């Protein structure tokens, strides 16, 4: 499995360079999130943003580097109990790059 690079938190506390408990937690969030696939990342970020309450979305964007629309998408998927998401794959059928060569009907 390919492990992505660990994002460096961009919140004020982490950028200040001061020792603070939030720095440790933010680093742990980013280590954890680096091992997840794309849909799991947005679900986890949406869950944490909801748990944080007001301002949580913006805070999770700073911590994880994920965009607001990505985290909002994760929140919508969680609200629908992930009914529209396939259980056996990361992306929906038909997603991804188009084929370079098209099949001929000859």
C-alpha cells in the first residue's frame, strides 16, 4: 500500500512553533489520515469537524490540508449513511481517467 506524505498542520498554534498539546494531536491526526484512502480521509475529517462544533470545518481544513468542499462532501455522505458509496471499492463505477484506446466493434 502506498503511504502518502504526512501533511504539516497550518493552524496558528502549530505554525507558532510553541510546544502545545494541540501540536501533538494535529500531528497524530495527519499521520493517521495519511494511511487512509480518499473517501476515508474526508469521512474522518467531516466527523472531527462536526465534533469540534462551530469553526470545526475551517480548523480541519487547516489541520489536514483537505479543502472545505471535500470535507462538506464527507459530511453529506455520512448524513446519508454512505448509501450512495460502494462497499467494495473507493471510487464510483466509471470514475477515473478515460481509456487511451477505445474498443473497436470490428
